[in-house]
């Protein structure tokens, strides 16, 4: 899976995801830090990358309609901290069939994973 990590996702996650066979880039290396959500979104979509972020603005299903993009994962953890975020993402990518999430809007909380699939696949 081709993935882009937003600036609010630990860059230390990149080697882990690459070790699981994913092609990962991040906004830090691409000098997209501090740019608008739209600029980050456009960069991810231009390269057909699945965006992982904590930015809740991306959780609007009307704006990021499943099936109209490469995929979007929004983290909404109750307990804060980079370690909790890293551990939850690590767990999800090791245990779930993330390859099937292409084109979906995924919301991950401490205990649940909500998958919004494109209308034609539901």
C-alpha cells in the first residue's frame, strides 16, 4: 500500500510500516509542514497515497467521500501521547487487512475501527 504520513503522525512509524511491506512517505521529508490541509490532501491524492492523520478536519465524510480518493485514516485516540498513537497504529497494521481499505475513510479510536467503504462496495 502507498501511504503518506501527516506531520502529526510519528515519523518513527515509517520504518515499521515499510517493514510490513508498505511504500511510505511523509509530509516532513516533502517539506509540506505547516501547509494547509488542502495542500497535504492534494499531495497525497496526486501520488495516490493513503493518508494517515490525526487532523479531525479530515473526518468529514461529505468532503472526503469514500471512493473519491486513495484512502484516508483518521486517528481519534482518547489517551494522548505519541507512544499510544504509535502502539495503536502498529497493532492495527499488524492485525487488520489494511490492503482492503483503499478508497475508504477509516476512523480509529482506542477500541474501535470504523470503516466507511465506497458506496458501490458496501
